[in-house]
């Protein structure tokens, strides 16, 4: 995987993706309908999903997922993981005509080393998908082309975390915190940049195996941007969160 730096071109002409709301695991999810990439995006409020729904969803998880969920000590993190994976199984099952418990997780080869820890995939299915979870919210995306999605909760210390990002993004977030940059609070700017970066890197399939310092996705409010063959859009999520999706053109 190239270590060359890159800079996204902002696009003010597009609108953010307005996801379908998945409020139950006991009914069919809304079918994906966006033309072009066969894209569908679903948002789940982890606290609004009923315990009865989640108990059904837990029964779909395989042994690896159950172990991963159990390894999370904090209850909110464990719930977010379980909701994310159960929701992804429901959505993928609907997209492929498979029962949620019969969806088999796999991995594409990593573009950096070739080992099988790249983008997730559903074995035997002709669709791509991505999922993301943070306490309170889950996003699942399905498309006919490679896709990455990320949702983040606004951090308490955006300037401290900003140092993980591209130097220009760090400068913008610090300027917002100091009141010298108009257009957004520091926490909002951080979450924009981080969710865009994560969505892009997850779409590529390398994740944080590629240094987030290398790619400038921006902290501004433009809801779309282009980076090489990738098209990114912000995703509409509740107050206190930020999200983005990256789709390969």
C-alpha cells in the first residue's frame, strides 16, 4: 500500500446520506435502493433497540463474535458490538436471501500485505458491506462495490486526539478550539475528519494499517468529497455524533 500523501477535493453540491432507521431485528430491513452502487445504509440506536430484539440477535452470532462481545468489559461497548453484528447479519441476510444466523463472515486480502484481514465480506455473497459501532449508534452499509462506513461520538478532548490526524486537520481543530476558526466546534470538526478518514481506510481495506496522518479529508462542512477513485459523503446521524461513508466509484 502506497505511503504517498493524498488530499480529498470537497464537494458542496451533494447532500449527506440519510440512512434507513433499523428499529427492530424482528422485521425485514428497508431494501437498499440508491442507484449506481446498489448502496443501502442503516442506522441503529443501540439504546432504543429492545432487549427482546437483542436477545434474538445474539442467537445469530457465531462463536468468534460471541467471544469478541464477551471480551468487552464495559456493558455499553458490548451492547454496541452485539447490536452491530446482529444488525449486519439481518441486513446481509435480506440482501442475499440468507438467514441471519447462516451468514458466514470472511475477509478480503489486505491490500498492504495480502493476508486475509482486509475488508469484511459475507462468504459466497456478491455484495460488499461495512459496519461501525460506537456506544449509542451503529451504522451498516451494503453496496455492489467496495464500501467503508464509520460513526463516531464527539470526543471530550478533540485537540488531544487531533494529533492522530493529518497535520492540516490538527491545525483546523486546534484553531476551532481556540475560537479563531469559524464554522464548527472543535469536537464536530474532529469527528468529521476522523469518520471520513476511517470510512476511507476501511473501504480500502487497510484500516489503521495506513497512517491517518497521510490523508487529508478535511474538517469543513462540505458533505461530499472525492479522493482518487473514492467518493465520500457524510451521513446524517443524531446530535453528538458524526459519520461518513466511502464508496469506490
